[in-house]
C-alpha cells in the first residue's frame, strides 16, 4: 500500500510539472512549490525481513548418515587367503562379506567389513543396524585376513571380526571354533578381553578393562547384548560363561 502511494504521488507531480510547462511562467510557481514538497511525502525504506544471526549461535548439525549394508559373495579362496585353508570345516563359497555402517569411538559414522556365513547375513545386518541406531561404539571392523589370519593380532587391534578358520580357545582336545564356520563375531576385543583361568588375559592390553566399573563404552551392556539374543535367532553371548567369561564373543550356539 505504501509503494502504491509513492508511485501515485510521483505520477501526480509529473503531471502537474508537465501542465505547468504548457501553461507558461505564471502557472509554474504553484507547481514548483508542490514539487518541492513531494519528496517529503515519500516513506522511509521498508525494513529488511532478513533475520540477523544470534550471537554465538552454532551452525545446524549435518544429518546423521542412514545405516547401510551391502553384501558380496560367494567368496573364493582368494578372498580369504590367510583365514581359510584346506582342512577347514567349511568352504569359502559358504561365506559372504558385508560392508556395513558402524559408529566409531570418535563419534563418527564409518564403514567396515565383516565376513560371516551366508546363513547369518540377515541376522548380522539386523543386529548391527540396532547397534548403529543406539550409537554403540565400535573401534575397528576388518576381516582377519588384514592381520594374515592371526587372531592375537586382530584382538590386539581391538578389531571386530567374524570368520576365521581356527580352533576354539578352550581346554581339552582341539575343536573348531564357531568362527571357523563364520557363525561367531568378536566385538571390540581389547575392551572385552577373554579371561581364562590359569592363563593370561587375551589380548594383554585388555587387562585394563577387566574392571567393568571403569567404563561401559564399547562393551556389551545388558541392552547391547540383548540385541544379539533377540535379533539373530539362537545366538548367544559368551559373557555368561561360568569361570571364563568372554564378553566380546557372540555365536550362533552361544559357544
């Protein structure tokens, strides 16, 4: 409405000036007086509607990346050159590699790789999606072949891994671990050390985390371990093992 008044006032002023020029000098003085008063009728510029930033306000946070998981396979012996070999109870063709999202200890989203049995792919994806949404931190997630199939080296790196054709760490005659079938996963191996009576803590750096009152980050709290018990049907948590709890270990049969 204010803009229209300004345009109308200008148009009237221009018409009066034009009429005064045609009427001669005698008629010019009233027109000139009106022309000098016209600018005073113009309103002040309208205030800007752009909001000034608040002092000390932080920029908006970027959206948290959605969980993603992609599966590749069947695998070949060349895909698992150190963690599989002749005499293992399963074949590489029974394995799948899952690239999936996880939350690091730095609070950022990362993508890791874990190798599991084809029969467990959907359950593993489901449980890691639950852990991702809960912001459960994972230190590292790489196949054991990155460590040339060495379980001690993988554990020392606080690595979360699945398949590895090896025997179970237990007393008695040798028996295949469920890792040898791709049906077990170790989570944050330094933060969740294995304590077997009469032997050293595995890995040695995990001795600092035997006292569970230090921190609950990165180890299976009841809520986190419950995710494994509810999502992958039949999977169990080895933190309940009597005498030799293994908080890092989850497997399809609980051993």
